[in-house]
């Protein structure tokens, strides 16, 4: 317990005190996330918050975790975190082509699955499948990790949203490992939560900094590791065994995972690349209904938490029925959000910053000088 408390505290303090320096450095170097017609912000803000998250998480793990032979896989996790972080930082500054990001993600997946040997070997009866052969295990693992990475990467479109969802899922996974005395993975989950909690101080509406791809993809990799470990051990633990472990893990990550699957399907159906940009995400839908950034974040956080609790209460149910219920519930929620037409009253609650998201008009926030604005316009 002391190690767990230390992990949270170290991650929080490092991230919290580092973030103002990153904000000032980004301002001095003109490293901004420039607004455009797709962005939901209309003022200059840095997207390098992932630097603080990664630093807090890495230092916390190095000081709090016990890297003995029984936890040898953690050296590969740290390497995977570092690679995805570097790929994200490069993309935040220079903007990588999608295939280059995917290539970096595949290297990360290979480290986790091949070197750390964290793979899915059993589907617990999902679609009638139980034990998986070696090839099928790696295919399922690659798909699952890539899905979670991109789920958090693409849900990061509203102040505080990816941070809050990552915080909630990390804590829920960490609590499971803590209750079952798996302290190494509990520390990983709680250290991530500590770093995200500090980041949210600066990221919740109105954001002073964004986490960028370096932060969102890092959260995705961490949650993918926690998810895969959860699936592998959840059915065999002494306290609260979970026969439908994949479904409960899916329930904890329901909002980002189902949203990215839905958006990918829409893009493919429209004969576009799954990674092509659009405004079909659930947070775009809610912003279009007139909700503010804070309301969207809290609403989706509430849905995510409800899905996790509901999945836990139904953990003894048949895995196929549980998956079907989760999927149906998500699309019912989407339908409810789509059905009511936007009213004049709802439009009045859209903030000045959200108005750019709804109308597509971008204006520069007056907190920056004319010189800074001119630099961005020239770019």
C-alpha cells in the first residue's frame, strides 16, 4: 500500500510542477495547436502536455515499482511507453502522416506482445471461442492494443475528456489488481491516474494545455496493457473472479472503444480511410447539440462509469449476451443524442470556444499578442 500511495503522489507532483514550465516553453517557442475548421478550440494552446504525463508516469514507475525477475516484462512496457511517446511528440510538433504513426504503434504493439509476451490466449467463450492458437493469439492481441491506442487518441477532442476517461479506466483496473494483491500492475494504474489527475488541473475547461498525441496514445498503451493483463488473470483470481473478463474489460473502455469502432465503420462505409479526419465522434455530436466542453466531458465520464459498474454487476452473465447488451446500450445512447433537434435554447449555452466547433468559424483568442497571432496566421 505504501508503494501504491507513493506511486500516485510522485506521478501527481512531477506532472503538476512540470506542466507550467511546458506551457511557458511552448509559448516562448510558438509551439501551438493551431485552430482550424475541425478543431473544437479557437485560441492558441500547446499540445505538449503529454511530456508532463509521460515524465510523471515514468519517474513514478522507476521509483515505486520493483523490477525483479517476476516483473521482467515491465522493462518492455517502459520501452513501449517511450516509443509511443516519442512518436506522439514528433506528431504534435511536425505532424506525421497516418502510416508513420501506425508504424510506430505497431512497433509498440510488438514490444508488448512479442517481448513482454502479454497476449490474449482465451476469449472465454466469445462467439463460441475459448483457447486460441499462437497465431490467433497474436492477431487478437495486435488488434486489441491498436484499437485501444487509437480509441484514446481519437477521443481526445474536448477539454478534459481523454484525461477523465483515462483516469477512470486506470483507477478501475488498478483497484482490481490492488484487491487481488497484484501490486505491480496496481502501481502502473494508479501512477497513470496520478499523472492524469495533475494534468487535468491544466486541461479541464478552459484548457491551458492539451495532452496531444504524445499523451493520448500513451494513455491508450497503458490501458491496453492493463486490459490484456486483466483479461489474462481475471477469471482465476481468488477474490471476485470474473468469468466474462473480456466483456468487463470492454465495458470499462466502452466509450472510447465503441466510439472509434463506430467512426471507423462510418469512414470505411463512405470509402474513406479509417484515419481520415471528420466530425463524427460522439463529442462532436454533443457539441453540435449545444453542450459545453465541461458538460460533454462530465456526461461521457458518467456514461463510461455507468457502463463499467453495469458490466461488473453482470459479470456472471454469458459473455456474448453481455457484449451484445453493452453494444446495444451504446447505440441507444447515440440514438438518443441524435434524435432531438438542436434548439435555440441549446445554442445559447454553447461557449465562445465551442461556437467555433459548431459553426466552423475560427477566431484567435485575444489572450495572445498580435505578434503571436501573426506568426500562426503566416504558418
